[in-house]
């Protein structure tokens, strides 16, 4: 199981009948555009994830999602593809 204690507070808002969550993940392993592209491709396949925006210089990925996607699932997937969030 992945601890989410280090993750900052998630931004939430209501869109239609859904609660959309938005979080910027800090990912030290990001080194170039291929990294953010790989993360984008992997996360975009998860149902519920609507936006994946990578920033190479900041080494962050901003993700927007609603159900059935979850924070735990995103963190797990990032770890699985060797881009763990710290
Ligand atoms: Cu890279």
C-alpha cells in the first residue's frame, strides 16, 4: 500500500453531478518530455482521468479526475511505471 500522507491537499470542485479532483504530483524521476509523455499515456488509460499535464522543468504532473479514478490508483500506477510521486 502506498502512503498518501505526503500528498498535499487535493483541490475539488463540482462539475455537473460529479466531484472532480485535481492534484499536482511531484515526480523526481521526470527528466525529459518522454517521461511526461509516458506518464500521460499510462494515466490517460485509467477510467475517470480527464487531464494529465506534465511539467518537465518543475518535475510535476497535474492530474484531474473523477470516479472511478482515485488518488490511490494514480499513486499506485505512478509507482508501477517507475515514476513514483514523493
Ligand atoms: Cu525522460
